[in-house]
């Protein structure tokens, strides 16, 4: 009886040790909350109070060959589920990421301009800006190449079998969710911060197969930022051809300047000009957005203010708006 007990206990301990080794890792939670007040000049806004919540769960672990993996799940803006990503970092081959939240591939450089708070299109006015997303704006697989890259350079290769914006559950498929997007999408992005101290340059291209008669959706973006002391300036250009309609395209020019007065206070000014080339219209429409921003932090709390304006909002001639957004952000 004792021998049987010893064998059983030994087997159980061995099994528990195997489970512990296989599941070694950590799970961390970070987050925050933001309360906002938004006013739009000359318009009836109704209740101007708003709130956003944010929680990010990050799980980390390591494999026997030295590779590490990370799971990220984001719950933002009071939504139960907004995006997730699984990343595997190898010792020599770089990082492979399956992402469902956007921000990979060409989408990672959709707006690289320096700001004190938000992109010009993200301050409460709702410009309706058409900008690049590529395959990385959908569920995709991205490879951050880790072989033969010069110091300061990164190459990102992203691919989606069908970048239709779907976020499928386990064993799921999206079905016929997009009438224009019918096939493969791919992105190539390069960033380099090792040419000159303070200079960061970036560029990317994307192509997505669309239905016959529309033509492939082609996207590109390039630009640079330069930082010296507390001052950062930047410019970038982007273009989208055939965004679901043959012959249509959008061209964007973005400018930004920010200055960190000290560790707590920063200010910025940004401007985005976007031209809609509409194949069915007799004239092009140019939309212009501007935003002056301030951010002041005290510990885990920040007060942020944006004074913004847009001309020809959503590419509708004569639709102009001005507004102010004040936010209190708490991080934990």
C-alpha cells in the first residue's frame, strides 16, 4: 500500500511540475479612465459630457528555445472587447504578431505627427478623414524582421488573406462581409531612427485585391519627424487609390510641431490637409483640419485641452466646424 502511495504521489508531483513549467509566465493589467467636456461653436451638442475607460491585459511567457510570447487584450472606451494580439519574439528571426486591433503594417504609420494629446482627427470634431490603413488595419499577421537590419532600422511585413475588418472568434470565418475586398492584402513598412540623432524616417506601401471593375486598392505613406531638445517637428504624405470605387483617390498632407516645456507640460499644433478626388464629381474637395493642444500631468492624472477646427468636414463643401475638448485622464 505504501509503495502504491509513493508511486502515485511521485507521478502527481511530476505532472504538477510539468504543468507549472508549461504555464510559467505572468499576467499584468494596466488601464485608465478619461472624462471629457466637448463644445462645438454654433451647434446644439446636447449633453457635452463623455467618458472613456481603458483596460489592457498583457500576458507574457517564455519557450525553451529562448523565444518569448505575449498576449495583449484591450478593453477600451467602455466596450467589452476591442482588440487583441498574440506576439512571438524569437532570438534571431524577429517578432511574429497575429493582431486584431489595428496598428500593424501600414496602419502603424497612418499618422506619425508629434502631438501633446491626439491626432488632428481625434479631438471630438469628427473630420471624417480618409487615411491609410492597409492590411494592418484589419486582422492580419505581421513579421517584424529581425535578420540583417542596420542599427535603428525596422522592417514590417504584414499580410491578411482578406482584410475586411472582421475579428473572428476561434474556428470562425467572416463570410461575405465586404463586397469590394475579395482577396489578399499585404503591407511593407520601413522605419529608421539611426541616420541622424533625433531624426526618424518612415515609409510604407500596401495593396489589397478588390472586385473586378474597381482595381486593386493601393496605399502608401512616407514622412519624417525630427526632435531636438524638447522640440519635435514632423511632416508626412499619404495616398489611397481606388478606396472601394474605381478612379477615386485621396491625398493627405500632415504637419505637426510639439514642445515639451518640462516633464509635465507640453503643447502642440497640428494640421492635416486632405483632397478627395471623386471620379463622379465635377470638382475636387479639399478638407483642412487644425488642432492646438495642451497637456499637463500631475502624477497619474493629466488635464488635456484641444482647440480644433475643420473646413469642408467629411469632404462636404461649406461644412465648417470649430470646437473645444477638455479631458481629465487618470491612469493606473
